C-alpha cells in the first residue's frame, strides 16, 4: 500500500523557511530530499510524504499543521 503525498501549503513552508533564515538546501538536506524536490513542494507542484513533511516542519520549528492544507476546509 503506497502512502499518498499530502498537499502542502508551499507558501507557508517558504515563508517559515525564510523567517528561520534557512536555505532551500539546508531544509531539503534535513528532510532527506533534493533541493529541487523542496522547490516543487514550495511551489505546490508536488506533494510530500507525511514523514518528509514532519521533518520539514521540525526543521522549521513549526507544527506540521502550519504547513499542510486543511483538506476538509478546501473541500467545503
């Protein structure tokens, strides 16, 4: 059973990354993904696994809820 990527709030990831003074490369490395993948996640062209999102959130010092879309609210 494959884990579906979660839709992220890429703008929030980028905003929190910049507020933390971290580069795309530093966050990507901490999350175990390429800088290119993180750029796609931030641009909302690609989702990310729950584990990767947890690592991104932890690196940014934010709860994971700050970087994912509320998919139930989006459906309403």
